[in-house]
């Protein structure tokens, strides 16, 4: 029995039992053979760009996919997930070693790139040739790669000085913008108070009108006329009010909601006041946007300085 299982383990059994996935079984031993007779292609290559290997392969959709690998960090599972995300037509993708055995998804690409391997996508086998033994992350090809490495080294050495210099520059810009905004902010606050008072007064006037209208109609109903006489009057008043609300919608393309009406009247009074006082609203908004951008850049830069890491490109605010 031991001899027969050993023979079956190496695939020499003459009458194996076939499953629906093309996997042959013999008792408790499984032999993966679905990739042995699949067509092979040469539409794949591995080249080094900026010191990192880049895998180029023709995907089932017809376009070429390029996958940058970090050998000491990227695993086989990461590469297969990137391939599946790149093309939705990828239903299955595995990596096989030179003996046709499947490579574990936990294996780092550092190990895989040391030898020739096969990339199987939708039962189509792509042969990938290795560059040989040795740590793949040390491959550097071409003058561009050398320049890139020099730039990285220069950035690492000069990063703290450049960050502090940029921090000082942003502080100066922040102070200048605050000085330019200070007189405009004073005028803007006063105009906002006046506009808010007028918009609130308009609301109180509307409430007073409705109160007087209700009281007057009640007086006519109970003291002067009967309800049979006042009922048509109240109907026409209600109909006229509905027409007023519909006219507001046709003119403004907005529903009649009290907060929206208040904000609309506030802006109306504010811009009319700005026009009378020749207040430059466009310049004020531009300065506010620049100050907000500078504050955001300062926050990012201070976080980067505390963490001692590079910061994303800071926008230039003139």
C-alpha cells in the first residue's frame, strides 16, 4: 500500500479518477494537472524601472497591464489581486514555479523573481524569465535610475532644512494675508450685521401682517358679517397666498422654506450694502481662499515635521 501511494503521489497511476476542475485524485492524494496542457504565450516581460521590477503582461481584455513590484514587500497574493483589479475579465490567476507547482500567495516576490516562473491567467500560461540570483531590489539599469536614486538621497539629506525653510515662508505669507484681510474683515462684519438685522426685520414684518390679517378676518366674521359671507373671502385670500408662493418659486426656482428665504434676503441686503460702500467681494473671497490654503499647508507641514517624513507637494500661494 505504501508503494502504491508513493507511485500515485508522483503521478504514475494509470487509472486516476477525474473531477470537474481537471484535478485527478487517487485515494487521499491530490495531483494538480490542469495547467500542464494549456497554451503558452510570450506576451510578458519583466524590466527594471527606477530601481524596481515592472511586470508587463497582456491581459484578457486586450490591453497591456504594468505592475510595479516591491520585491521585499509585495507578495504573490498582492500581485494576483492587482491583476484581477486591473481587468475584470480575469477569472483565475496563479503563479507556478518551474516544476509546475503552485506558488503560495504568502511568498514574497523577492523569492519568486530569483527563478523562472509561470503566470497563468484564465488558463493561459505566460512564461516569465528571471534575471538570476541576487537581491532584486538592488538592480539599477540606465542613467535615469541612477539620477532617480541620487534625487532620493539628496531629498533625504536636505529634507529637514527644506521643511523648516518652507514653514518659515508659509508663516510670512500667512501674516501678509491676515494684514490684507484685517480692514476688509472689519467692514464685512459690520455689513453682515446690518444685512442680518434687515433680513430678520423682514421676517417680523411678515409675522405681524399675518397676525393682523387673522385678527381682522376674525373681527369681520364674529362682529360684522356672518360666516356664510366671510367663507368666500377667506377662500380667495388663501388662493391669493398660494399664488404668491408659486410666483416666488417661478422667480427664484426655490421652494419657500423660511431658512432659505432668510439666507436669500441676507445675501440680497449684504451685496446691496457692499455695492453702496464699494466693498470688493471678489478680492475678499480670493484672500480668504489663499489664507485657507496656507493654513492647510502649514498643518500638513507641521505634521510631517513631527513625524519626520516627506510631505506632499505644497501649493504655491502668491
